[in-house]
C-alpha cells in the first residue's frame, strides 16, 4: 500500500465562478472526490491555501515547501495542487530546498472546478499515479500536466489558457502518463539542494528586470536602492544589453551585488558573444550567464545561493549550472 499526501493550495483547479470572477474555493476533499484513486493507493488531504498563485508572496511559496517537507516524513509521496501562473517557480524552489528521492508532484488546471469540461480531475489523477510510481523517484520535484511530467529545472508555462500549458523547451518531459500508466523517458538525475527549508530559510530579495529597446540603467539601480540583494536581467537574444546597462552591472558588482543574465527568448542558452553593450561586455562587468534558465527560476536560484553562501553566491550558482539536468523525450 502506498500512502500519498495531497496538499491543496487553490488555483484554477479549485476555482468556481462568482459575479466578480473566478475564485479558488474548492477544498482538497472536493478535488479528490472527482478522481479515481489508483489501486493500492491511500491519499490524505490537506488544505494549505485557497487562492490564486498570482497573489502569493515568496514567503508563501517557502511555507508550502515546508509543508511538503513535513509531509514527506510520514508518506511515500506528495502531490501539490497549485495555480498555474507561478507553478514553475514553486516547483523549482522546492527542488532547491528539498532533499531526498521521494516523489513530489505539482499539478493544477487551466479550466476551473465548475467548468463543464474541467481538466483538473485528469491532471490530478495523473499526478497521483506519478507520485505513487517508483519511476518518479530520483528526479526531485516534478510538474505533471496534460499527461506530461517535467523536471523542475527549465519547465515553464507556454500557453495562457490551453490544456498543454507547460513545456521544458530543449529538454522535454522526463515521464509520460497514458491510460493511468507512468512511462519513463529519461534516467533520474537531479542537482543537490542548495539549502534546507528546515533551517527556517529567509530568502533575500532578488529582482528580475526585462530589457527592451531604449532601456536605460535607472531600473537596475533602483532595484538595488529598493533593497534587492541581487538582480537578474531578462536580456536580449543570447544575453545582450546596452552600454548603460553594462556600466550599471559593473557598478553593482563593485558594490557586491551579483547579477545573472537570462534571455527574453523562450528557448536556448545565453552566451557572452557581443561587445558594444552585448553579452561579452556584461561578462567582463561581472555578470554570470545562467545557461537556459528562465529569468524567474534564475531569480530563485540566486536568492537561494545568497543564503547558501552570502559571501560568494555566484560560486554556488556556477556549481548548480554545471550539473547536468535530465533530458527527456517528447
């Protein structure tokens, strides 16, 4: 017998229509009532929150990871229902703060609980099957949606409303679920966690700044003035900026504020290639290029690295980026 813990946090999967708009209201036991639980599996249900993930704070996300950690001491796996807007961030944060091989599976929905054809029940059924499967061990936290199961690193929301809402561009899923069966597509592999949620971790502020034509250095400098301990640039192309941004990055580095470079582009790595305000200049100014991480995941990586080593967080980031994530299928 396998025992799983369902942790419900709201989101579209729990939302009902109201005159004001959709509102997360359906509790965990109602979500479970719509799902056929796999044979040999017992599911305990717990509500942690009932609201959209767009309204979460970073402390809220850390709190959910702490709840997962506590549950793992007593069960064989955990499923978290979560709003899709920030699910890619929460699953990645969980991968940075949780140790061990037991499955942790995030899922949700694109259509609400009271929709005539909700997708939540199928996603939850699949997530339970994954969490109960030995094939899910060793990947770290996973995201299960529309029959596809992704490792935390690199997964992102790719459609605002469509059922196939998530993908890991350039990587693919590590597992698939078909007719209730979990199918392997990649060998388990994960980076070690950078910190422990059990230590009462308080993540420092890291801001993400997206570049656009004509960007000046005002927002970069304002972020630090507002209390950011680090900055992530969502840069042009393969990691380019402009001379004003390069100068600001050099000043931040001299002041001990680390800067990561990602891309506005949804697929492909960042590489320091160009001068004249491009990536080569950013690298010389002290910025670290964050491979193919999304800016929002890079933000969490840098924030956690600042906890792991406040004096040299970029060393922690380099070590993390040097680990090879699992590459799945399609």
